[in-house]
C-alpha cells in the first residue's frame, strides 16, 4: 500500500513539473488573448468617450501583453518561419504608439483603434500557432536539469520520511515486545515464589511428618514432588541470577537446562569452550537462558527427537550458542511466520532482537533442527 501511494505521488509530481516546463509561457498567450478580447469588446464606446482614460487603459493592457509575447523564444521562432507574424506585431506596436500619443487627433485615433482591433483579431492565428509550437517544443536542457534535481529531491524526502517512520515503528514494536517479556518474567517470578512458598513448603511438611511416622512411600513421593517443584521454579525463574554469583555464569545456567532435560529421560549433551566471557548484563543473560530453554522445549515437545545438544563457543568478540536435535524438523510455514503459527519461535526472535543478538534457525524435513544464537560482547 505504501509503495503504491509513493508511486502515485511521484508520478503526480512528475506530471505537474513536466507540464509546467512544457507550457511555462502559456500564461503570456492567455494574457494576450484576454487583452485582445477586452479591447475588442470595449474600444468602440471608449474611443468615442470624451474621457479617454478607459480607452488608454485598454491600449496599455494590449501593449503589455504584446511585449510579453515578443519576449518569448517561440515568438522569435514563429517570426523566423513566417514573416507575416513579424510584420503583424510590428504594425500593432506602431498603432499602439500612435494611440497613446497625446498629440494624435480624435479622428486619427478612431481610425487607428479600428485598425488595431482588426490586427488583434488576425493575431488569433498566431495564438494557435504559438500553442502548437509549445506542444511540439521539448523541454530545454536547463528545464530537464531542474526537473531531475526537483524529482530526486522529492524522492529523497519521501524515502527519508518513509525510512524514518519505519524506524520509529520498529523502535515502538521493540519497546512493546520488551515490555511484554518483562511482564512475563515478573509473572514467572511471582508464580515461582508462590510455588516455593506454598506448595513446596507444604510438601516439605508432609515429608517430615511421614518420616516421623516412618511412612517411606509417602516420604519418597513428597521428596520427589519437592524436587519437581524446585526444578519447575528454577525453570520459571532461576534464583541465582546474580552477576557476582558463580551460578549466574552462562555455562552453568545452560548446563542446568541440559541436566534437567536429561533427568526427564530426554538425552541432552552440553559442550562448551574454555574461558567463555562473562556476561555482565543480567537482562541479556536472562534472555539467552529463555531462548535456549524454548529451543530445548521445542526439541522435546514437537520435534519427535531422541536427543539434543548445546554447544557454547567463544569466537573473537562474540559468544555463539548452537542448539541441535535429531528430530523431524520445523515446517517451513512456521519458520516463515512464527508469530501466527508458533509463539515459541516468535518469542525467541523477539528476545534475540531485544538484546541485539542474531538468531538463525536451520531445519530440514526429517533431518533435525539447528538453532544458532550469536551474541556480541
């Protein structure tokens, strides 16, 4: 839609400017025609009036329009082609000078006024020829250069404005996505705390009571449930997201995700280069954790994979994380439009954009999926 509006607007500007270049002198022709018509309609009554003010105004109006016509290039070309045009305007100039001369007698003025009217009527043929010349005459090199400059300026202004609006829209969308994710994290933290402070504590009480009563089945069930609740709470919001805490190192967080998945019966292998740079920004660290977490969840839930792996590499000024699985792959329609068909992929892309990371997803049918996340440091 925006492209069509731009094309229409550009064509409209082009048409207006081109027409103005081609018929730049048409106003002179119209002024001449109007002056001749006004003179023809009023000169008889005006010339017989004792007060010649109106008559002189009519003649001066014709004189001004004639001078404008004579100043045009088309007039010179017409005179060069037809001597009669030159003679006609020379005669009209002579008649005008006599009519405006105060020494001219009334009888002489009446005769010359009638002759001028006849010549003005004959000049209508010149008007038609002049318009024809204007239509046939291409724009001059100067007019073309002016037009090109004007056209490029309009294109530059529209392009800059469109790009500016696009950047503003992207910035607003990025801020909106970031706010949504912040709200999600706050809600995850609230639920995690609620689970830990209520259900987990209640299960702990049940475990202690069952141990006192030496009821091992109930005690074991309570213990397993507590471990599950703790793992769930950690997935919702890792409690050790503290920059000064060793647990907040990227490798430790991703290793925990891998071990947690393995504990659920899904084989996950973790590999990492030595001396991975520490990420100081807690928000960046949290979003990386969520992206990898979502990738593993997709591998376990949707891909029908039997195993997956996480690889963390240190490459110059970047940290690159690979998450791969041996599943059936992600359908192309979901990769192209994850927002409508798969919220998880859309969320991963939004989080990567927020932290300025590059996310690439490669997937082939029945040949697994590789997710590559590159973070500049």
